[in-house]
């Protein structure tokens, strides 16, 4: 590790490739609006023969030099550690993320789901999967894929379509360009996602003389690209001639720190706001212009206004099928679209007017140029009335006295009441994201963290771990169904080991409640969605409910466990959990999956069998065809 002057003005340091990776990451920072932060302030990992002597040795050496320079956290599942890093990145507004290293073969491919989730949600994460020998001293080595027509192909090539940046370092000389390319993607608001650098196990341990400039402090500026002036002028004309405009606020509003700009724009113009899953919290739920969620999991207020809008201004949204209600929910044949987005490919969706640039800059510019223009009093009164009516529906659903087993909507209400304004709720898959989108009352940005770009079962606890690591002063409530819990609960052990406090509300409905309801609506009669014994006579999974004890499982992992069978008991358990000091608390509460949340009056397309011998399927197909005729492409 000593420095050597190899020629006048050129000094090198001799390090292994793995040591160079760690030393480089220690010096990387991001900056936006004058705020400088560590870009990759730590590393999750699980060691095996592919990385224990490479990155493992390098991280140990770094720890002995300075434990705070590159902390290492031992995860329990490779997919889980990527989810935790993603939660961390989202909570830091994409200005910081974590690295994840895994061993060769299954250890590395276990991170594939996390890579897909990061890229789909436009969230930065650095993946360092180990690879087989670059020198091929003895083929095949343990865990190597033999691909006869491409000997250079390994299982890690599966990361290519899932990553926004991919490289494999077969020689030390390739490392600097790979590292710089990955950092560029991690700090590019339009292109960010998973950045993957594959590191063959022999290359990790190979020494090289690196230029010392590689390890100098580097600050990556996260840009705020300005919009094209002509596009702004076109937007102004569309707004001034609109009578029923609506803003659809996506995650880009929050990532751009544009929530204040949005509120000021709305206060000045009176244009109402509906939000997507990623954009929830862009405007406080009780703001006079807040209509709540839009689309298939939206509010009746937002969806009614969206269907009749003559101008829809999408800010930082990808227009997923849940947001558009599968092409049936936003506007009508004459509706115009304005798409404000830092990503050009998103800005051209819905055949709208594309305004490519930073959301905060654009909203501020529009507000200044629209001074004096305001939506009509009649329109403001109309959408205010719709919002007030929906608020009453939420009040009723979140205080539903359903016995003997609580309704999920009432469970959400109890958690929402227990949460303080800055606390964070985390969710991901099943029926909870849809119910949370409709019913959760977010008061501040970055307090609603529901992963719904990939809707990945098992994200919840691991993602919550990352959120809490990024915001240790906030309470983090993880709402997870029993199906997702059984997919991936292992990072509870990581939270126990690191004494990271999470409040995990484990909603137990004995199966896949969301898919069960969807199955029933599609005529498939909840087939294969419940946790039950197989009925010996009928042959199906229709016997008694399984005696699975998820509370005992959580306790065996080291978490403190509380059980609540009623809503009053849940409220008491939530108070006890808030007072707890230390690691995670799991509150197990049953829910009746047959009690739905209030309807959104919107559609989500899932094709139904065109022919069937089942009456239930034929009826569902008839309803599907009615909705399909309303779809616009």
C-alpha cells in the first residue's frame, strides 16, 4: 500500500483490485444545491469463496484502518440486502446509496430481483457480484455455468438487462473506467438504477499499481437540467386555455425536492393534485387541492376529476398501468397531456407535450409565468366537495368495527393514528399497497415508502431496514402480509444484530389475500391462494387453516413480539412498540381478507379466460370485455 513514483509527476499505490474498489468508494460524494454527502457510505455483504479473500479482505483492512470509512453490514439474504440498500437510497432522495457484494453463483444471482427492482423504480444501488475465474485455470470451477457457444458467459450476464450500467472487470486496468461509469449512473437522475460491476474472484485478489489520482476525493454533482424555453411557452398556452386541469404527481416530485414548489404552484393556480404510489406525500393529505391517489388504487375524488380533466399535467410520473387505470382512467378523447420529467422516455408517454428537465425548476418557472391565472371558483368548489366526501369514506373504513377479526382498513387506520408526521410507513406487495394508497394520510414527503414499481413480495422488512438506517431518528412502520413475510423475513436478524428498531405490523390473513380477491374477481374462486391443509376427499387446498405461528417465528429470529387480536389491542401494542428501545418489534394481528377497502371506481386490466366451463369465469369475462371497450391506447 506504499506509494511509488514511477515517473516525474506520476505516483502509484499498489493495491489489490478489491482494495482499490473499497479505497475508491471511500472518496466518492454527491452534491446537489450545495449539499455534499457520501455517495456510497457503506457495504452490505454475504461472503463465500468468491469474495471472502477479495472484497472481504479489503473491507476488513479498511475497517482496521478506520471503522467509519466503509462500514460493513452482514445481511442474511442477498436479495434482502439489495432491498435494504434501495430503501436507504430512496430515503436519502437518491443522493446516497449502499454497495452490495455477494459470492459466486447463487449468492450473486440472488441479487437479480433486487437489481430489477432498483432499475424499475429508478433508484440507485451498487452491486458487486463475484464471478468465476477470469484466467480459467480449471474449467468448470464450482458454481460455473458451462455455456458451450460462449465460454465467457457466466450467470452474472443475467444482470445485463436488469442494470442501468453493467461491466465485468477481467483485468485490473479495466477497473477505473468501470467504477467511473457506475458512479455516473448512480448520480444521474434520468438514468439511475442498478449499477453492476462483476468481479472475478481471481481478479479481486490481483495486485496492481494504481495512479493515486483514482483515490482522490471526488464530488459528483446531481444536476438540475433546465427545460427548453419553447416547451415552457407551449405549457403556458395549454394551461391558460384549460378549464379542468389536473396535476398527477409522481415520485419525481419528491426526488427533485420539488414538494414546496408544487405546493406554491397549486396555491397560486388552484389546480388540484392527484398522486401516484411513488408520489404520495408530494402534497399534504389535508391540503385544499389534494385529491389523494389516482388510478386503480386511487380515490373516487381523484379518479372522478381525472376522467373529466381536459388537461393532465404529469410531474415525475412513469404513467404505469395502475396510475392510468390500464388506459381507462386519465381524461377522455380530447384531453391534452403535459409531461414534466427529467427522463425523456417518460416525458413522451401519453403522446403528450414533453417538457424534459428538473421538476422543481419547471414548477417554479410555470408559477412565475402564470401569475394572475387561477382555476375557476366552480371547479375548485367541485373538486373540494369530492375530496371532502372521500375523506368521510376513509374515516369510516379506517374505523370499521368488524368482528371477530379486524378489517385490514382498520389496521391501517390504527397504524396511521399511531404514526407522527415525520414517521415512515413501508409496504410493497399484496393487498396492503392498494389499501395504503387509498387510505394512508401522508403529511410530509418521504413518509410513505411503498415499493410498487416491481411490487416485490419480501421487500418490506429489508426495505424498512434500509429506511431506518438512513433515517435513524424516525419511527419506521413496516406493514407486511403473511405471504410476503414468509417470502423474506431474514433481515429481521440483521435488524436484531445491529439493534435497528423497526415496528413491523404483521397482518395475518392465512394466505395471499390480495391475489385471493383478484382471483375471485376474475372468476377463479380464490383457487390456490390460501394457507390450508389439502382436503383428502376433494384433493384441493381447502382443508383447515394451517397452524403456522408467525409470531413464534419472529420471536425465534430475535425480535420482540407482541400479539393483538383486536383494534384496541393493536393500538396498545403500537404504543408499547413506540416506547421500546433497541431492535425490531413485531406486532402480529389477524385480518379478515373478505372485507375489502372502499372501491376506487377504477379498473386494472388482468385478462380473463376467453372461454370457460365455469360460470364464474364466464361472468368475469363479460365484465372484462365491458371495461376493455373503454380502454384508450
